[in-house]
């Protein structure tokens, strides 16, 4: 066989073997198959899970298992405490009681093993016939990993009529970054976020001081009245998380959290978002500077392959009405390294806190590379400053491989309007993008 023929055949074989890889869009959520299939539910109001047959209340202080054959009611503040482990079978349904702000808290030292299956996820949901955001409390997992707060943190203010015996179960934080709070995988949390007088809204999933041996993946929070995923301190990896049309922030990181977020999706609706300015991703190191020790590590997030989408029917009008905010917010003393992420349909894509000075050190601590900015009204700005020339020059440098485009959702994503199995991956070879920032909102 001639050498040239061998080379042609070798190249053809290589192309055949690598074609599945070439067919993958590397930006935004990725996967050879649509990993949202089977376990997610984008229309949970159409689901009926039956009436509760068992009640969960008070404190769980011994190893306990919840079974799929029962439907459980979270009545009041339920704690997993005293180093107990709560195990939940795949397919189990747990309903949060509305009148008592039903909630589940895994205290420091305790564990939860909620290890669902792709075809049989674990479901926490509302029991109302007409379901709304904030129907019940939410889920809190508390660990003893570090925070940057002075002393330990506490979530006691969330609880209604808290028994004094349970106050110690509401604390979080410590010095064990490798602590293990269990497994939370293939889980859906629907209609959580009940409002409280003392602490505002519950969150779908609150992770406070959670250590990096905790396994967190394939978690969907939908229609939460508070934040979908709220992380306070700790050190953890979160993979394949979904926040769908929540009122609060989709992913909020605070109090010195050291986290990695990968291959995850946030879909916002301008018509149900909080008037306070909710973001898809918020990375801050404190609420008030006096509550943290600035000699400790500030919040640091490494984020890759996220799809952050604002689902507006008329983006230009929604922006003019003040319904659309920035997709990403970066606070003072916080670090963000974001890559291969799609930010589509925001006003603008990214906002820095006004305290963030634009200098070499801060720009090296806030990185955006191989990004895809689509249909945003501006890209990266400092809060209350309309002049972003320095930021555009920096992040627009070709060395970062950031792309800018203006494409309708139908032409950008594979099939986001599919009512049963939406696909939020980017279309292959359908994106017209440049390294220059186009005029993203028509006059």
C-alpha cells in the first residue's frame, strides 16, 4: 500500500473516532447526551405526588431510612442531629408543610444520604393543589468547614418557634475543610423558600460550612422564592446543578466559600424575579464588612461550562421596564475564575461591585475566558459606572478567546421550548460569533 494511501486512511480513521468529540459544543452545559433527560421536571405544577402517609417532625437522632413506598410530610423544623444519618431511597417523595414552614436541616456532624437515580429521583415539593414559590421552607445542610466569619455562623433566625434544645443544631462552620455531610444526588426541590419575619426567605438548598467530601450533583431547584442554591463558607464541588425560574439568586456564594461549579444551568424569568436584583451567579465575601475577618480567605469560585439564560419573550422591552438585571455579580474581596460559559440575554452580562477597583491585581482575580456573551445589553461593568472601556479592552483581548454574538434563543440552543425534554446545549455550527462586541440591543 502506498504511503499516501496509508496517511489518508489513518486520517479518516482518526476523524471517525473523534467525530463524537468534535460534535460537542464546548461552551455552556455539555454532554454527548442531554443529561437533563429523565430526572428533571420543568413543569412541576402538573405533577401529583399523592397525599402524605408518614410524618417527619422534631429531631432525628438515630440512623433513619425513608422508603419510596411512603410519601412523607415535613412538619415544622426537622433536624438530623447527634451524628445520625438520614438515608432516603431513590424515588421517595417528601412534601413540605406550608403552615409550619416545613424544613429539613442536617446539623453539623450528621449526614444525609439522598442518592437518587436518573430514572428515579428524590423529590422535595409542595403539597398544595395550586403550587407557588415559597409554599414551604427548604433544605439546609450544615457542616464544620471554614468560613471567613468571626466565630461560627448560625441559621437560627429562619426557624419558626425554635425549641431552645435545637439551637446548637443551627450552627455551622469550623476548621475541617474535608468534612463529609453525605450525598445529595439526583434530587429535585420544588416551590421552596417560605418567607420568615426574622431572616427573609428560606432557600431551596442552603449549604453552610459544607466540606469537600460531600457529594453534590444532579440537583434541580425550581420555583424557589428565595435563592435556589446558597453557599455560606465551606469547600465543595457542585456538578450538574439546575436552577429554574427562581425568584432569588440562582447560585449565591458568600462568607469565604471555596467552591467549584461545573456543567450547570440557570434559567431566569424576568417576570418572577426578585425586585432586589437577583443574579444567576453572585460571588461575594460578606453582607456587611464588620461581620467577617478579612485576614481569612475571601470567597473564591471556579466556574466552568455554565449556561446562564434569561428567558425573555421581548428582551428589549423587558430591559426598558427594568425587569432584567446582570447575569453575574462579583463583590469586593471575592475571586471568580469563569470559563467556557454562556451568558445570554442580560443587562449587562456581568457587574462588579462599586468597591472593586480596576487594577492589575483585581483583574487577575476576576477571570473570564473562552466565554460566549450572547444578546446582552453590554458585557462587563463596574456598578454605577457606565464607562467600561478598560474592562472591554482587557476582557476583549484575543488571548481570552471570548466571543460576542446576538442570536435568538431558537438559533442558539438546541431545543429550549420542548415542554417535556428541553435541551439547553448550544447548537453545533449554528453560532455566528466574533471577538468584537456587537451592538447587542437594537435601537
